[in-house]
C-alpha cells in the first residue's frame, strides 16, 4: 500500500527539522555538527618542541666553548708561568703602530748554558724546532702586544726603532716567508746572542713571533747609533779623557767576547767602527745586532772603495782578495786585535783610516795602496792613523803593536785592556 505525503503539510516543529530530513525536532536538537581540530593548538605544540631542542643544543655549544677556553688558558699558563709580564706603560703618541698579532710567541730550542764557548754562526742541531713551546731558552719571550713600532728613524741601518715596557728599543725583524731554514738560523743565533751578558755588549732583551712569517729580536736602544756616525757625522765635541774611556770600553768588550769563544771576524763580517754603538751617555757597546744580518751569506765579499779593507788584518785581507774564502787555521783573535788597533786610532784621532790617502787619491785608489802594502814588501808601509802628542806614549805603543803585520807579535785583547788602563794617570772610569 502506498502512502502519499503532502509536502505542504507541516508540523509545529517542521521549521526546526527542515534542515535535517528524517529527524524529529527533538533529535535535531540533540545533534550538533562536529568542527575540524584547531590549527593554533598544533602550531603551539610544534613551537614548544622546537624551542626545547634549540635551547638544549645552544647549552651544549656554550658548554663546549667554555671548556675549550679553560683548556687554552691552562696551556698558556703552563708555558708562560715563569715569565714576568709587567704592565705596559708608554708615553708614545698616536703616531706609533702596534705590532699586535694574535699568534704564538717564538721559543728557541737550544740548550746552551751560560759559560759555554759559543759562536753565533754555529748551528745548534738539525733536530731543533724553533717554535717548540717546551724547550729551554736563555732569553725572555715577549708578547707581540708588548711591542710598539715607532715611526722615528732607527739609529742603525736595517733596524727598527720601537718601544717595550715604556722604554725605547732596537728591533731586528725577519720576514722569512717560505724559508724555514732561514727562520731556524735566526732563532739559533738569537739563542747564542742571549748568552752574551756584558756592560759593553749590546744587550738582547728578548724575542717574539709577530706573525706566521715574521720574527723579531729586541735589543736595548743606542741613541747615537754607530761609532762611525758619531765620530764623522755628528762630530760632537769629545775630550781626550772621553776618547780614552771609549777606547777602554771597546777593548773591554772585545776581550769579553774573545773569552766566550765568540769569533768576531766571522760574526761581524769586518770588525770596524760601524760594528760599535754609542748610547746617550757616550758609552760604547759592541753591536751584536749585526749577527742577525745576511743569514744566507757564507763568505765576505770585498771590493776596493768600501772602507772595509783598512780594518782587515794583512793576512786576512790578502787571502780573501785572492781566494774569497777564509782559512780555518787563521788566528781570528789576532785578526780582531788588528782591527781593534785601527778602531782605537780612529777614536783618538777622529779621522778615518788612511785619511790623507783618501783625500789625495779617493777611496778606491787608497784601498789599492793598502792592498799593495799587504801584498808586497816594496810598498812603503804607513799606519792607518797619525796620533797626536796628546796621546800618551804608552797608548801609542800598544796601538802600534796591535797593528803588527805578524799575528804572533800582537797582544791579546785582555793585554790591551790591562796596559791601557794601567797607563792612564788616575785611571779612566768605565761606565
């Protein structure tokens, strides 16, 4: 049986249930449409999770950095615990440049001890490592931040003027680049020079590594520069007493170096007034800074007109000018005493060696005449200097013996010091 429902017939709740066919009004009221889950709730949980993971990772990284910094500080303290680092103070202005480089400091690897016989050109060992931080050293390590480089000129050729601990210093810098052998030789010579402690030898204050390719050695400052410059360029007034004192200081320094086994003829190339420095008190000190020059040079190259020939002993000059090599059996101490005699005459006379020849024929011809004196007996021999009557006769005699052409007839440097000092009336005080 079919039942037909008239769509026009509506009950009292038809309006409510019209949107839900087949449901009564009460059922329609009990059914509530379901809504999709909130997207904001999901996002907040994800953000919280990410924040937690990120915070934990950041804490781990910070902890690792702190641990590494503490380890680095402990390592640095173990290397530098025996060093004294005074607070840096200076009056320099802003025209100075910092030698500031955050690089390791240079450490020598030699095991030389005070009192050993040394030569600055002697290799210490093939197995030495210049930057080994645990090796023994005889000089102070300087932090690059303690050094300042001055724009003012350096009183010695090839050097740098600077400041350390508020005091002016001389700095010899080496940029070795791709030459580890040169850097090693530089460090070895610094180690040897650090053993030289004498009031008339320029003092090595320390050394430092400025960068990956730059090393430096730091020496006390000498205001007047070389003795040659002081005598012939500055030409400052100098009394006989002052000249005698300077002579004694030079001879005293030479005697000390010879007592330590230091070979002047090899280390100084040619020992002359350019190898002596003068400070503000007019105190003379032997310039060992030059031992760090010409690290690749193996022999002395001589030529006429350079002014060096006059300071070479005849036996050395005649041999070098013919073979360009130095015999191992030559008496280096006797040759140094010959040069000492020339230097003493230059200080007392305030004249360069063979000054009359230089003025008459020029430096090249003058050296030619000196060479003839060394090589042939027929050439009349003249002394490098003519000393005045104001020079004590005993001093003139000592200098003449130093200039003997026979090495065995020359006195030792120690004898020179003793005889010069004893001949001075009332003595000449050394600084």
